[in-house]
C-alpha cells in the first residue's frame, strides 16, 4: 500500500458527479490543480456503512473547502452503479463531490481487500504537489470520522509539530 511521502499515482477514472448522463465525467491527475485532495475510498455502493460516511463528509464539505481540500469518493463500482445508487438513496442525491470508478486506482494504491476484492475504507490526503500527506485505513465494517479528518488536515497544513490530540488553536510542540 502506498503511504505518506509517496507520490499519488497518475490516474484517469470515470466518475459520477450528479444524477444525469451529463454528470458522467472523467477525473484525472491534474484536475483540481493547486488544491489539496481527500480521496475517500469505500467498499461498495448499495451498502449500509458507506452512505453514512459519504453523507457526513458531504455535510462538512464547506469545512473542507475552507481548507482548500477537494473531496473525491470512490469504489470499485463503475460510474453507472454510482449514479443508480445516488438516485436510490435520498442522502446521496445532492452529494457535492464526485464518485470515481476506482478499479485500477485502488489496485495501484494497494487498497483492495484480499477476500472481497473491493476497496478498503481508505482515506488519502494528497497535497497540491501530488504527495500523500496522510493515510487512514479502516476495515470494511468501520466508518471514518469527519472530525478526525479535519483535525489531521489542520495539523498537516499547519506545517508545525502537533502533539497527540492536538486541535487548532492549541500550542504546537516546540524543540526548545
């Protein structure tokens, strides 16, 4: 699995960013130039834990935007499955970020579950230069924390030493 300090792989993925055929697009390396990216990989469409995460991240989208972070969701399902899922789930209809068909990208990142051959529940924070700055991976049954993602983004973007449990506004660790 790729980790902190590695370059995020070059990619070209079909994506669904809405509810119509016109909302099917391609997301690729170089999109969102100058922005941080938080990739949210999840196991499958039409499941039970996955929409709780995607909806919570959607509700917090303005907080990520304030930090210059673009959200991008993805699984090994294709863009048509993503669109059908968005149509069928009320909480996903207005999702403010794309869902990519991440079959190849998931393999390149090394985040495919060995038994199920689906994405692990993995988060990758990628800086504007394409370098991975944070990775978090949960097993298939455990959802992520939006608050922890925001805390880590604030810590990484501060460029300072941040103690365990550090929160914005608290002192940074000094070497003196």
